[in-house]
């Protein structure tokens, strides 16, 4: 038995989650293991496995940031979002809508998650001429 399944069953036995929640988590773990480890790039030729975030300062002495996040971690985080309590989820949805993001994490399908990740790819933002933030998948 893998560690994820064991942890879910421990949480169930300790009463930290309900049977329905455990079932959802076990299903998500099972799907995660069956999925490929990445998504295809827009051309369909390369499998993307990481989201890269780089911050390049334009001024001398600024800190460079280079972060590589596994796409599976993003997928897992979005799946866990379905366990956010309803009241909190409503506040999160409201805050995202105010920022111009119409996302509903609770009902996201695998396709929605993949589309969300694709929209993050090849994003470049210039922050007040002081630094450049680049986001892309690799």
C-alpha cells in the first residue's frame, strides 16, 4: 500500500475525515497514479512536467528567483481544494471574481485543471520596470 492511501485510511480511522471524503481522496489518488506525469505542450509533441516561475531583476543587486513546481503538485492542490468548507469557498470564489478570475475549484474536472495550467504557460509580466516575472511550462 502506498503512503498516500495509508495516510487517507489513518485519517479516516482517526475520524479526521468522513467515509465520503476518504472515498473521494482515494479516487483522486488512484486517478493521479493512472494519469501521465505531465500534459502535452500545445503542439502535442512534448510532455510538460513542471511549471517554472522566474523573476529577473532589472536593477543590480536584486535577487533572482527561479522556482520549478511539479504539475502533479498543482493538480493535487486543486483536487484538495474541493475539501474547503462551503463558507470559505464562497469567500475564495468572491475574491477571485473581484480579481477577474472566474474559477470554481470545487467542481474542476481534469480538463479544467489542464486548461488552467496551460493558461499559466508563457506568461511574462513587467513589474514597474524593476523586474520581469516569467511563467512557463517545461
